């Protein structure tokens, strides 16, 4: 029993040496595995530097830390037997196998066991763990430090090159500005890509924009690659615009009948408001009638308000009838104008005369909270879109062309009245109205989302569209390097024309009976890119084409006069 207690005491005496051995294993394994992980990070950074891979800035440090952590974990979990520890201490401290002999489990019992253990204990007390097992900067640590230095060099190589070469620093600043512009213009698409129902194309566009931004910020994106990525994003935005347009069309087709009615009601209101805005002040009576019709067409108008509008329209109709009967001296044109005005008032009255069932249906539908919230969002969305459209000349022209006539407005109002009557007959219960309102709200929000995505794609293509010049302007796609022969985007190389040419002077004489003139025409073989058609024959055609182009409403009168003076100068002061 005494021998066993002495053996246990010797084991406890070796505990500091065991901890020291564990520290040495951590120092060795951590450095070895960290060096291997650093080499892997170097390979990843090199691939990222070539542009084939996008690395997050924290990837390389995490890889190195993971490798070193695995090495440390292996060192901690590795078992250290007492016999191995004793042999190590005997060799390092020069104890001549005293500890290994005393702790040998296979040694047969002997009367000298107690003396051996006491001798080993005395020898262990004389040894110091730090001097016996010192920390050394060996091969694994050297490899680890060298790998870290090489990793830092590869990681910050673009920044170092930019410091040495100022022109590269300037190019990197331009690339960063381009990436910021792309990210700002495509912000709506990035927001849509974060939603759970985002399409694969939206997610891919967001990933490409994020990749472009990260590389530009890290200085790992050349101007060549930036322009290529911009063109690729423009193509993807075109696809997204087409998809959004198709989805928007399908959403509109899937709208229930109630949503169609609400949509037509809004279109009628907008058309009436536009008619009011564009109507001259001289037509005050017609303007007042349209204003009343617009107020009565609101979906939440009360029955009393609608009845008042109908009553006023009836009074106007009676006044027109009395005017036709009393004034016998009216000309046919004046009588026809009054009859048309009375017919218009009658049609407006028919459009406003809804049954009591339809009025109750519209009141319940308009009071639905979900539909009210959707309509509020839709109104804000329309207001935002209209503000953007005000700055777009092309959209303003299209809106002017699409302005509906009074006859079309009357037909729309009649169709709306019929659809509301049909809806009221098919949706009489509160549950049916609630379900219809929910469907309409969902479809309205879906249409807004699709329209917003399509608008964002159109905005990106307008600013960074492929095939466009700088700042989205039309023209040759030579980009920022136009005129720089040593740079990019010079266009396709032109083949040298191999045409045999020879000088052939043209001579002639003026006939004796010829009248004085300012010029004479000679027919000759055309030169490459030229024509043998006299200018006097081609000028009228050119002039007609130019006049058609400048006769549009949006062309200022000064431009028309300038074009007119130009062709008069070509024709000798005589208009063709």
C-alpha cells in the first residue's frame, strides 16, 4: 500500500510537466495547421485577384483561424500517457531512465520498488518544467509566419500597386464611383431581391451588383472588368424588365371582376381630371359638368351626394330643354351644340344612376379596411410614378396621345355602371364582399410590386443600358475611352478599302444660250459613300422629312424656323 501511495505522489509530481507538454503540442500543432490553412487562403486570394471568385474580406482570416483552431483542438484532445511523459523527461532532463523505470507498469514486483520511486521523485524535484521543455521557434512556426506574410502580400497587392502607380489609383476611384452609381440606380431591385418571393433573376442581379461593389471597394476590379460587368447587368435588367412586364400583364389578366371595375373607375377618374385640366376656361359650363361627374364617380360617395349630383344634372337638362323651346332664332349650329350638350348630360345621368343594391355593395366594398389600405398604397404609388413621369418627355407625349375623348369616357362610365350592377348581384353577402376585397387588395399589391420592378429595370437601362453611350445617351457605345486609341471600346476594326482610284478631271463649257445660274450639275460616277443624284432632286424629299419631324407639338417654334431657313438657303431663298 505504501508503494502505491508513493506512485500516486510521483504522478502528481509530474502534473506540471504534463501541462508543459500540452502547451508544446498546442504551439506545434496550431502553427502547423495554421500554416496549411494560410496556404489555402493564399490560393483563394489569388483566385479572387484574378476575378474568378468573390471573397468576403473576413474569409481569409477565418480560414487561418479555423486551421489553427483545429490544430489546437487536436493538441488538447491528444492523450499523454505517463510512460511517454516519463521517457520524455528522462531524455530531456538526463535522468537516465529513472522515471521510466519507476513508472513502468510491466515491470515485475521487486523489493526495490519503493527505493526506485523515491529516487525518481527526488530526480523530478530537481528538474524545472520551463528549462526542461522550453518553447522553441521551429519549422512549423517559421512556415506559419511565412505563409501569413505571403497572404498579406497577396491580399493587399492591389492597394500596394495603386500606391506605386497613381494612374491605377485614379482608375480605381473611377471604378468605385461607377459601382456606387450602379448600386444607387438599382436600389429598388436590391430591395426586391431581399424579399422571400424574389425571383432567381433578381437574386442573381443583386449578387452581381454586390460582387461589383466589393471588388471595386477592395481595388480588385479593373476598368475593363467594370465596364463588362456593367454591360452584363444591363442585359440582365432588360430580361428583368421583360419578365416584369409579362408578370404585370398576367396579374392584370388574373384580376377578378371587382378589381377590373375598380381599375376602370380609377381610369375614368384620371381621364376626367385630365379633361378638366386641359379644358379651356371658355367652356366653363362643360367644365363644371365634368367636375360634378368626377365627384360623383368616387367609390365612397354617399347615396345622398350622388342623388344631389343627379338632381343638378336633371336641372341642367331641363334648362337646356327650355332654352331650345324658347329661343326659336337659334342657328342650326347653335341648336346642334345645345342638343349634343343635353345628350352628354343625359348619358352622365345614366352612368350615375345605380340601383340601391349596387350602392350598398360599393359602400361595403369601399369600407373594407384591407382594400382601403391597398388603395392608399396604390394612390401613393401612382403619385410617385406621376412625379417621375413629369420629368420624362417621352411619357408625357404618350399620355397626350392616349388621352381619351368624351365619347370614350361616356362608354367607360356605362360599362362601369353595368359591371357594378353585376357585381352587386353576384356578391350580396358580407363574406363574399370580404373575400372579393381581399382578392382585389392582393392583386393590387402584386401589380404595384411588378410595376415597381419593371420601373427600376427601365431606370437602370436608361442610365447604364447596353448599346448606349455615356450617361445613357444614344449613340456609339465607345464609353469613357472614346478617342483613346490605346484604351477600350474602339468599335470593330475597319478593313482597309482596296479600291483602284484614278484622277479623271471633269471639263465642259457653258452653252451660248444658257441663262445665268449659280451652279451647274455634272453627272459622274459616284465616289465610295457618295451619290450621283443631284441635290436639286433629293432636296424636296429631305425637306419634307425634316418638316414632318419638326411639326410635332413638342418641337419649339424657333427650331421650326431654323430648319425652314436652312432649306431656304439650300434652295437659293425660294421655298420648295
